[in-house]
C-alpha cells in the first residue's frame, strides 16, 4: 500500500484544478521519475507569474523606487581571426518533398497517436469559463490549501511558491498584492521587504 504525502497530493490536486499545469507536470514526472513538489513548484511560480503578466486585467507594475541595478555592458568585439560560421542545420521536419507525379510521392508520415492520460492524476477539470485567468485560479487554490493548516502543504506553498515570487525589482512583483489574506500574511513574514 502506498501512501501519498500531503505535498504530493497538493501537486495532484493543483494539476487537476488548473489543467494549464498538466504539460509541466508530465514533463516533471518524465524527467524526475517521481513527483518532487518543491521542484515542480518552480514551474508553478513561473507559469503563474507569466499568466499574470499576460493577463490584460492585471494591475500595471508600479514604478520602481530606489537604486536600480546597472545595465549589463555590451560585449566587446572579438579581436583576431574568427572561425567561419557553421552552415545552418537541415530542418528536422523529415525528407524534402518529392517532385513528380502525385502517384509516385510517398505518403506523409502519420502523426503519433497520443497515449492515455497519466494514471497518476484524476481526469482534468475543464478550464473555468469567463475572466478567471490561470494565475487567479492558482492563487485561489493555494489560498484554500493554506487555510487547511497541513504542515506538508504549508511547507511547499511558503518555501517553494511564496518565497520564489518576483522581488520588487522584477517583472510581475505586483502579483503579491493579489495574494489572499493567509498567504499575504505568510509572505510578509518570510519576505518583509517584498
């Protein structure tokens, strides 16, 4: 009998509730061999912030106050003889099209048939219709989970979600103003400077 830890169940429930994370989840399981919640949540943070930045209804970023990092200096030009550039690689889309009468042409390859969905997850729920963007649904889901007071869940949300949200000088930092009351209080505790 295998027991699912609360943090692994959190990942499973998140992917079932926000199907936009399914591809990232399947890639994660393929590359890691198992579900590593803290590792997977890096993808959750990145996807949530990208969704937030791409959502037309998101609040605009406030102007930054205080010192800004200096821009990177341009790379100096190379001195001396340079190697010749490599020729472009041929496209990976298969053999070149054949010319001649259609009866002599080879049929195009049949696209692979996708297999059954991963047995590790319940069937995905359809995306919520209307203005509910993935970033909003993710924050709502994580707020609900934060209210439960389950140690394994709280560790993942605080350590690998809240702590990895953008800093004030990074794009998407305004998402922290969208956190629910429980996550906002935890965020202020771990990152009082934003």
